[in-house]
C-alpha cells in the first residue's frame, strides 16, 4: 500500500542539471541524499557518481591511486577476463571495481523543490586508502553539537562506515571507519537514550545470517558495542533479500519510527517502517507488512538501475515527513508522508 505523496515536479534533480565535479568526468547518477536544514534553507548532501565519457568497446572508470590522485582504468569490453553484467560493479581477472566514483556534494533550496549548487561549500571527496573507490550514501544527523555524517567508505579491501563531524559545512573532522567491514546503512539517533548514543548499522554475512538491521550503542559516537539484531529479511515478502536503515529515526509518542529500505531477489527496492521502544530501541513494537512506498512512478522504474526507491534523508515538521530519495539510482525526488498515517499501517 503506497501512501507516499510524490511531488508533482519529480524528478527534482537529474545528472544533466549539474556539472561534473571531477575534471574529465561526466555525472552518471545522482543518488540518495542526506538532508538537513541550515541558514534558513533546505540542503541535500547528494551522492554524485561520476565516470569518464565512455568510448566504443571500452569500459573506463576512475579510482584513487596510492598517491591519492584520481586515475582512469580501462578494459576492453571484449576481454574474456571481464564480467560487466552489473552496471554498478565489474570484475576483471577476479578483482572487483566500481564503474563510477562517488563523492558528496551540497545543494540548497529555499522552497524545497528548486536546488542549486553552493560554491562556498566545497564537495567532500574520498580520502585515504579505505576510500579509494569513493564515499557513498551519507546520512546526516542534526544534533545539539553540530552535524554528524555517517557514510559508506568503499575500497578494494572493504566496505565500512565512516564518520565526519561539522558545524559549518566548511570545516570537517574526519574520524575514519567506526563500523568495520562489511558494513553500511548507518543511521545515528539524533539524541541520547539513557545517556548513550545509538545507531543502526548493517553488517553482512555471506554464510550465516544476512543483510539485516542491527543496533549499537556508544558513549562517544566513536566506540560502539552491545550490538543487537533488530530486524531480519522475511521470506517471500518484499524485503526478502536485504534490508537497511534509512535516515535518523523519528521520535513519536508511540516509539522511534524508522523508515527503512528492503529489496527482493529481483533487486526491487521499496520502503517500509519499523516502530521501536522509546526507552529500549532494540525492542521492535511493530513493522510494515506491506511497503509504504514502492517504485511505481515511471522515473522510479527506469534509469541507471531501475525499480528502486531508496532514502537516507528527510526532515520533520509536526506530523509531516518531507523525504528526499533516489529513484532508479539516477535522479533525486521528493515525497511527503504523514507520521500518523504510517503508524496506522503498522502491525
């Protein structure tokens, strides 16, 4: 049961609306922005995926080399050593590469619909050997002491969760990897519970377990422990293959409300909701039986990787959630939800 109220102007942003941020590259996709309010504006921290302009018969992509400089790697599409069946990840001689390089870029809006670049606020690029394939899918937690950014660090050796803190979006403190591989989809709670910080994260296991939502707690946002699994995939349902947290959970009088993504084995991504106990968020009170949002609009069904709605950013005003989301791994869209309406769907 899709209860999202989509913006009539969707999609709000497409690759053609922005200029590439890396010399010699083109923007392939705009994905899954973090969302926050600052200086009386609405801001998106976009994930921008770029690659070289492709030539006939050749697949080319950027990586950071050992010196921290961007270089382009190219392979012939006819090579028997190449597996390019997935547009996002290719394999050459048994080694995996991303087909694009992602970084984070700020755009702002006064009306929540028309967004523009902010030259005063520089992009955030990957840095160091654990981010040589870039950084992805940033969640922004707005707190009393500034903004905390959790994002996916991608490199040939691992995928893990990084942390950055800023107060002015110009000066950044980078704390490195706070959740070790293989991990992603980390969303910080925006306030303490019982004097502790909490976060969702998603460790993955190729053998025992699966792609599930876990909860952790911390005294300082850097050191995490007391890990608990709070939600698993469900056989035969819309979230049977993998699940992961969206943005920071929303505090309601009935519990913490978390909008999460789920995918099936056809890689169709939908959104659902979890309701968690206010005092002990490891206790799940209710969970969506059916998605609250599905890829049903044309721009959600076709694109770089179709049949995808994916969010890790929203802001809240009273009962209204204003959510920004990536559609088909290519364009940025907007939808609104009623908190009360979501809660009424939960069982």
